[in-house]
C-alpha cells in the first residue's frame, strides 16, 4: 500500500484479534509499529511476530481510559521513531449483557470509559503529534452496534454509536490540516471478544451469525487490512467515512 513504508503507527488493542492483525500488516508494509494494550504479554507476542518478519515494533502498556497513559503512548511513538503518522484506535471491551433498565452502573461507566472516552483520549493526544509532522491518518473501531441496536448491550451500543460521531467531527475539524479520520464497523469477527460473547449470550450470538448473509464469521485480518488501507495514500480522498465490514448484516 502506498505511503506506509517508513511511517510510524500506533495500534491500540494490539495484543490480540483485530488489533494484532492490523499491527502485523503495518509491519509487513514497512511501518514502525507501537503496540499498545493492557495485555502486555499479548502485545509482546505481536511485537515478536513483527520483528521475526523483519519489521520494527515497540510495546507500550496502555489503559486507553487513563489520560496519562495515553499521553505516554503517543510520547513513546514520537520519542522512539521521530513522528506519528497513523493511529488505529481499536481497543475495546464488550461489557456485561443486561437490559437498559437493569444495567449495572459500574459496567456502563467501564464500557464508556474504554470504548468511547478511550477513542477521544487517543485522538486528543494523537492529533497534535500528527500536526507537528504535517498530517496523518486515524482509524477508529466502531461496530455494527454503532449502526443498529443489539438488545441488552446498551453501553456497548451507545459507545460505538459515539465513536462514529467523534470520527465525523474530527474529520471535519482536521481534514484541512492534513489529517484524515475514518471509522470501521466490523460485524461478527472471529476474535476473543466474540468468543466471550458466545459464552455469555450464546442465543444472541448464534442469531447474529445466522443473520449474516455471507454465511460465516469475519476474520481479524480482513478488518486489519481495511484499517491499514484507510491509513494509506490509496485512501487519500476518504475522510469522515464509516467502512462497514460485516458480511452484509446491516444491508438487510
């Protein structure tokens, strides 16, 4: 992909799943990759795979809901590699499954803090760093739950709708300054998060999979590749967009 080689990219949630696959693809394309996650062991495995393939990568233990840790993440990218060009703000959690009228307040706060506040904080520190180096590209992970409702997941659905709103706003604010901001909305992807959801609410998960027209789960690399493409110069006229990658689920 054009424009990736020699750049620096941050990937949050890079210790597994979609984030890991995106980090590996950035590495394959010749980017320096900062792998950020609360899962340090998983992040170290991602970094080892990038280095084994001849790439360059660094781990930063990061809780995306903590402003100080997010600022340190961005500082590490700039201090280590000289600039920040791309960011894939992908870290997220699913939370508990309960109806809105009974939903635990602590779960609401935790999901919003990670999924929505975490994306805001990431952009809050990434954007100034990108402006310093003349521009860049940001991709935020939403979900099909950012486009349609899913019963019993009110904080998750609200957070993912919010990510799309944040993405559009930042795209309008900074497109004239050389920063593109887009989102992706994955469907049901074969990740550890989906595996946990399968255990917690198997009926809803099976119904969602059965309603996917393409007839299978998505693979993490299919989402990771799309995130890297959105960062590349191949997508140079794309900003404020939400790319839905869901096997046709929300087209129905």
